[in-house]
């Protein structure tokens, strides 16, 4: 299965690295990117059925990814929302999950994020049930 990805990341270098990572696997197609809260919210509202996985940073050029998490889940309840941020603590992790994030990863430990991506082939896009 090919997963359609939406990336919310304000740092161009990080956004490029993510795009390269997704392109290299052949299992992911980047459908859109945003660098601000307003751009991200507009995109998920305009294209709720164009993404399966949203990768969201918390600190953006303008605004915060926290508000994007809830908006994305409302726009596409079956979409998988994942936080990838340099500002993760136990309290932040819990708040992101309360807002609708499935997973929360610290950018300093990208190996866990990559392992999660690798495991997607064994999971349905609806949120975790093994495929038949």
C-alpha cells in the first residue's frame, strides 16, 4: 500500500529530509506541505481525503502544530496523525495524544519514527488493526 503523506514542518531542511525519506521507500507519496498553522489548517480542510498520514511539528513559523492535530483529526478521522518535534516531554506527549495524535516522536530520536513508518505496512490506515 502507498500512504499519502501531509507534512507540517517550518524548517526547510527538515522538510526536505522528510520528503527524501518518504520518496526513497516507494511506500509514501507526499501530497502536500505547510510551514504555518494557518496553511496546515487550510490544507487539511480543503483536502481531507488526500492524506493517510499527517506528520506535524509543534513549533511552526507562525502558530503551533497543537491546533493542527485536532483540526486534522476532525477533517479526516481515519487519518493517522503523528507528531515529530524537538519539544517533546511527557506532558506534551500526553496533550498531543489527547488532541488526537497517534504517536509522538522527538526529532532527536528519529530511529523510533523510522521504525514506526516501517511498521505501517503491517497496519491498516484506519488506525492499527492488522491487515488480513
